[in-house]
């Protein structure tokens, strides 16, 4: 039916529809207070991140690795004064030290006075090296030396060279020691301990690579495993000496 059709929109009406105003989306303006809260939150996140990193570093140093600075020339030429290295603490807990390894440890009390125990005395030059340390460690001091003999080994020292007889063997074998500083004629008395001793169970005989100028097990005895801190892992300073052990 003719009356059922809607009339078509006039051109005027179409133009009016096209030109209808468009509503624009208006974002709410941030207040000064919200910006301050955002900056405070960012600062809190940064502080929390730094705190977590600090705790991780402390934890790593306590249980895994720890940096040390070489204080003396007793390990020259391998390690020089001021050189810095990282010590592996985990390896020491897992399988202990081994002959040839450079280790950081607590010495016995009186080590700096070269006291040999358990009955305090001085080791006799050109006699036997100290066979046992005093009973107590000096936990306030850290030493670094090289392990030259282990539990059950027999050892004597001639002109700074370690001669070791391992358990179950019949002869003494000279240490392969291209890393040492040879003893000078003036230091030869301190470099000779020709009477062999047996390293006690659970102990390690340690010596500095600077054999004529090292305060070590020759004078204050082998070191118990429980006094060991860790084995040298990598040296990182100075740059020209960077490398693994």
C-alpha cells in the first residue's frame, strides 16, 4: 500500500545528519597527588630491588664465593701484593682441598709468632717441620697458601722444595713446582727441614710459593680441614693478571 512507505529524507535532512557535532572523549586530569604517589612507588621499587641485590651478594659471599686481597709477598710470583681474587667456598664444602690447590684458611693461634703445638714450641730449623698446630684456630686472620701434602702423606723440605710420600707408596716424590720463588742462600736454613713428618688425618700441609719468605706449615703445622675457607677460583685484579687457577 502506498501509505505504508516512509518518505525519503530530504537533502536538507541528510546534510543536517552529516553535520551533527561529534562528542570528544575527555580524559580525567591527573592530580598532583597521584604524580607524587607514582614517584614514591617507583622509589620504593628501586630501594626494594637494591635491598634484594644486596642480600643476594651477602648470601653469595657467605655460601658460594668471596673476594680477597693479597696482603703480603708470601705467594710471589704466583700472587703479588694487592692482587685480588675470588675464592670458591662451595667446592671446599663438597670435596675439600687437594694437593696443588691455592687455599684461603684460618691459621692456628700464634701462627704469626711461629708457635708450633700442641705443646707450644718453635720448629727447629734444619730439623723436622712442625707436625701439629696448636688446638685453636685464629678466626680473625685469613692466610693464603698452596697445599703441598694431605692427610696421611709424609713430607720433608729440602731447599724449599717439598718431597712427599703418599699413603701406600714407598718413595718420596719431589713437588713439581715451577711456580715457586727459589730460596736464596741467606734463607736456606728456613728452607730446609730434612726430617720427614706424617700429616695427621684431616689436616693439610700448606706453603707459600715464595719459599724463602713465607710463614707457613713448616713453622706452625698442618691446617685442619674445618679451618679451610675456600680454594682460589679466579683473579680479577689487576687487569693484566686476570685468569683462572
